[in-house]
C-alpha cells in the first residue's frame, strides 16, 4: 500500500538537468508537501510535444490503492461498468477507481512497470506525501516521468537527466517516496500513446470498506480467473508480487512484437509458469552455428543465427565456448527479486560464463561483441553494473 507519511516528501530532480528550451522551476519545498499545499506550481513545461493540461490545485480527495486490474487491451465500457459495479453485501465494492494505460519496459535485463495516467485523478491513490505535492503532477503533465526514489539506482538517467524507455527518452522530473506499489514509472497519456501502451487497459481500484480479496473474487466470478490479472496491492507491498495469481506482462518497444502479451503465474521458489499457449507460439528449439541446439524465442532466432554465422566467417568461432553457454529461455524471476528478466521471454543469452561474471570487465572478445550489436543485440558489458556474459535482443533486424 502507499505510504501516507506527509514527512516523506517528493524530491524534484533539478540536478538532473533541464531539457533544452525549458527553465528550471523553483526548488521543491518538502514542508509544503507535508502541509498539503494547494498552490499552483510555476514549473515550466519541459516537453511541449508530450504535454497535457496541468491538473490544477489538489482538492484533498484521497483513496487507498487496493487492487490493480490489467487487461490485454482497452477495457470496453461494458466491462468497466461490470468491474466497477461489483456488489458486496448489497453495497458497491468499488468505492473509487481510475483508468491507466499500462505496460512494461526493459532496462538492463529487468522489466519495470509503467503507467500512463491522468495526473489529477491518479494522484488521489498515491498517498498524502505524493498526492499533495503539486510540482510532481505538473511535471508529469508537462511531459516528464516520475519514478520511485527506491529505484533511482536501477532507473539511472543519462547525463542530461533522461530515462531511456525502449526507443524514447523521457526527462525524469521527480523521485517519489510512495506511490502505487508495483508501478515503477508514471507518465501522462501523450507519452502513453508515443510508447504504444494499450490505451486504458488497466484500472486502479479502491474498495472502500469492502475486502479487496472479496471484490477480486467477485470480479473473477463475473469474468473468469484468466480474463484479467488482478493484484492485491497490500500483498504486493509486502512481497513484491501477489503469489499464485494470474499475471500478464505487456512489453513496449522492441519486445512488443516478440513477446505480445506474456501470461504467467508465480509458483514459488522464484519460478513462474508461463501460459502453455504463449510458450507454444513463441518458444522454439533450433540448431544454430557454434552452439548447436538452443531453445529461444522464435523472433530472436534469425538474428542469433546471423550473428553466429558472421562470427564463424570472421574466424572467431573459438571465442565462443559451447561448454560455457548458460542458456536462453528460462522462465523465472531474477534471483532475489520479483522482476522478470528477458530470459523469461527467451530473448537473452549468456555466453562464456566463467570469465564474464557480473561486475567485471570480462573476457568477451570485443569483435564478437560488435558483431552481436550489429545484429540487434545489447551487451551487458556496457551496463553500469556490468554483466559481460549477457546479450539480449534490443531491436529487430531482418537478416534478409
């Protein structure tokens, strides 16, 4: 659940740099956030091309974040009416809700949730320390992104303060201490369209005096358990995920074609059970140069074969050691976390493991690295915390 401590104020990232043509706004005042100021921010619009109307002063209405329901595509008006009209003991089980455009983006082999929101409505569900802080919502409306302070080491901006979200760069306008559990980045609807997020495919729900689990059961009874993923956010706050519940990831950017909608169920021990239909449609076992038989995503195979074939013709085959290949497709969370990696989709490979451990420069031949990059792969050796054994699909390249 979101934190309600007013003393935990959002921090404006004025130190991250200001987009060209924009002026820095006044420094955020934590005491104003704690007091629940209704003063309108004078923050300049950072990105007019992706700006929406500012939300205006906060009116004080706040709700808890109890359930997050995610659909594969845009929710119909009829489905939304059924969801929000659920009755519990003769009373409405949904006290308040707001719609989101929801999906995932990849940063250094970790998948993060992103939501495109109506800043004026979404703020009501984010806790007092965040909801009352005007500058955050004005910055989101002005085309910037807000991320949790807890993830500032994972979602590192570039030298100019921009976060790479697949093929787009979005200026980080704010760090926030609370927010909605499980949502790592918040943007406005203009950015949602630019990123290709499914429009209004998610609903953030406050159940008022009704039990969130009872409301979830009612929704699942109306639609079936596999129609939507519905997470109880109090459980997510404790463990990072609602275990045993049907989940779906909807990646944007380069992975959208190769992954589509990834349906899975957490089954304990860091493992997940992908939908067998997804596995059948996406995962294949084929013979490739140097490595022999590998199991990966079918969209990755043409580029992998092309890269390895060029390595052979460049007389560098001995630089990749088949006996030290650690695999491609393994559906599980990243060790010690509840985040999916690109290995879950069969879109990443680990080579020459013993000499290329995390946090080292590694021994990977740099010409081999260059060939893989040519064929659309990103290399973990370029990351802030290096992973030189790791290559992952970054863009689609047609070998012809």
